[in-house]
């Protein structure tokens, strides 16, 4: 194993300029999120939606947002009408996440637009996520940057979603599989789920 190199994380580039926000804004949002959005108490969905809108989220009418919701960057969130956001859903949205209308995102589902250039310098790379109308993301799914989930698709519990999902289908993840090497010149395969490109099929 000693012949497989390790990337020095102290040299990893920071977030690109387009992703940066003033410190006062991010700190203010962190406080509001803690008090009003990720709060475990059964406070009003309207209050959560109000707080998100105040920080730039574009949210439609009739959205139900349950306790422990987390939103990294409300200015990168669009949600249509009549959506259900379950307990503990986490929008880790350094890039834009667009959710259509009548979408149900169930408990503990994690949506992340970020990955790292894991073969070179671990620089942050982001890709948007698009979820069309009528989709049901069931409990504890993981949706990766670049995913596009078609109209009224159903994603089974604990499924990892990447790439394009056709409309109207039911999707479930296969068991863990070695799909490549992190460093192609290495003699030993890396057991993590590799990627076809540097944007990462990894979350």
C-alpha cells in the first residue's frame, strides 16, 4: 500500500470565488437556520419557509417543511408548490438545487452539489441538481451533484442517485462495487466508489 500516494490536504484550493459570500451573511444564516429551520421543535412550516425566503430561497406555495431541515446556502435553493420536505433532509447546496412542484423528499435524505478533484488536488467542484415535478425521494437517499431526476420518478430508500433518471421509473441502488482506481498508475485498486470524471460521482 505504501506505493499509493496521498494528497496533501493543506494544499487543496479553497472554494471558487463564485461560491463565496460575505462572512456576515453566512454567519447570520447559520444562526437563523439553527433557531428556525433545523430546530427539532414542531414549529410552523410557514416560519421555516419565511426564514429561507428572507435569505434568498425561492419557495412556492403550500410547502411543508418538517423539523431538522438543513440548508447550506438558501440563495441556491428553488422549491416549487405543494412539496413535502421530511425530517432531517439536508440540502448541502454550494450550487443550485432546483425542486419542482408536488415533490416529496423523505426523512434523512441528503442532497449535495459538491465533490472534490480527488485524483489531483482535492479542489472543490460543484454541479447543480434538478428534481422535476412529482418525484418521491424516499428515506435516506443520497443525491449527488449533476443528478437530474425525471418527472414522477420514485427513488427507493438508501439509493445513491447520480446522472439522469428517466421520468416515471422506480430506482434502487445496487450493492457496493469497486468501479475503478483512484490513481490510474497505482498497482492496487482503491475500494472507494470512483468517478468517471473529476466532478465526482462521489459526494
